[in-house]
C-alpha cells in the first residue's frame, strides 16, 4: 500500500500497546473508569485520523494561535477553574473535566519549533536566546502561579530540546547545583554545606586560574554564585517551613521515610511500595492484587497506576512496560534527529523530552525516589485530557515524520 509508506509502524504499534494495556489496568482498579478510558482512546484515535488528513504546514502556520490559546486557557483558570484535590487547574463542564496545562504543552512545543526553525535562529544571539526562553517561561510562570509544581517540572523538557539546538549545558548545571544545595541543606547542617561550596569554588578557581586571572566578569560571576548558594543553603530550612504542610511533608518523606508520615503524605507511597513489592516475579494475577482490589492507594487509577502493574503483573510485567516506554521514547528521539525539517526535529525533541520527564518522575514518585507531585504516566494514567493531549502530540509527530519521509526535498 503506497499510502502507508512513511508511517512509523513501530511507533504506532507501541502507542496502541501502551493505551490498551493501560485500559486493562484501569479496568482492574475500577471497571467504569476502564470503560471511560476506552471511550477516550477511541476519541483520541479519531482525532489522530483527522490529524493525518491535515496539511503538514497547518501545525507550523497555526503554532502561534495554538500557543496563545493554550496560555489563555491557563490564565482562565484563575476566574473560571474548578479546584480538585487542592489545585485549581481544571475546567469542569457538566460531568466532564479538562486540564488545560496538557494542551498548553502542545502549543509551547509547536511555538518553540516554529521559532527555532527560523533561518536566522542562533542561540548565540542574546535576543534570540531570551525570546526562546520567554516562549517556555510565559506558560511556565502561569503554571507556577496556579500553582502546579508537577506540571512546571515538565516544562524543563523544552530546555532539553533547546540544548539540542545549541543551548549551553551550563544552564542545566546551574539548575542542578541549586536544586542539590536546597535538598542537601534540609538534611545537613548549612554550615557544612557552605564549607563544601567554598572548597569546591577554591578548587575550581585553582584549576582555571589563568582563565580567570584579570577577567572581572568571571570573578564577579564566581563570587555571586558562591554567595547565592551560601544564602540558599541557610535559607533552605526556612523555605521548607513556609511551604504548605502537604508539600513540606512530601519532601520530608524522602529523608524520614514514608512510615513517619503513614497517616498523611506517606500513606500513598507506603501502600504503593507494598503493592509493587508484593507482586514478586510474575505478579498475583489480573484483578487478584489485594492492595489494588482493596483500594488502599488513593488515585491508583491516575498518578499511582504503576503500582497496579507491579502487583498484578510482577517484575516481569513491570519490566516489559518500562522497556516499551524506553523503546517508544528512544524511537521518537531517533526519528526526530533524522528529520529534514528543523520544525519537525524540534517538535520531536520536545515531545520525546515531555514523555521522558513524565515517565521518569512518575516512576520515581511511586517508588519513593521523588516527591509526590501529581504527574501522570503518559498514555497510562486515567484521564481524558492527558490521553488526548499525549495522543495529539503523538499523531502530530508521526504525521510530520510521514510527510518528511515522503518529501522529495
């Protein structure tokens, strides 16, 4: 079939496999939700078919409108949003809810891809760099104001795409260092942290003495960085006390263990780890999980759906699921890197990086390696907004890839 040439069959097959396996597991947790997710999957596939019949240039030409629309939907949450589980990040229409941040990610990916594909794009130009960062920062700031910390973390995916296009790795290093100092200073005496910072700074200056010597801006940058890190070290415990109780406890769980908060923020994690660990090698069997069927884990059909897989399908089932995600995400990166069009490549990198961050944080969350932040597992967690948004990105990319493979240019 000539028309099928260029359709990435492996990618589409993995997408269908993940969605179907998700429906099976959601049905195990709650049958009516599994049936709803099946309907959402059908709607997503229908939208995907429409996307495949659209002109490829549509996404590039409409990127600014889609981006602005996504930002306006986020802003509209403040007067019109509905609060669910303590966060006002949903619209409610009768019996249906919609989370606009999922669609804002699509608009941001399209807008960033459109801007980067400009022939004059060069991240060495400060105006270009600041504009690129502003495209990501505008919706990110609105998400922070909601506040939705989990979704805010996902916006770092766009920086990963910009890194592929020439963004300096120093930015990631600075973010990592500040985050590490904040977390370490919670558990360690800030004085010891400051001493470690000074020692590391001294070693850095010694190794780069001839580069730094006489360079006033370099010296100012080092002094400023050391000062800010030292201030952050002493300020971390204070910042922690000012966070809302549930957010503070979610961070403290990493240090004190879930049993110390078994009646509050550690409850989900305690039973999640119990469910995953009790699955053993091959699992207890479909709909045979005592934790799953006992409804011990709140939000088990959404953020904590992986514990259902661990309990009912065991280590083997969990490993197969992780491999499917790894292959799918790796496939998107591979196809993105081989696109002829810069727009296609950047959108592909944005999409793959969004999937990677969602996947890594969600699994880290249910296994106690990352604080609970409310990030769904792509294609797998229950929810129409999440599934539809991820499906739209999937079909847009595979449509772009299809057009690229059939292009004569």
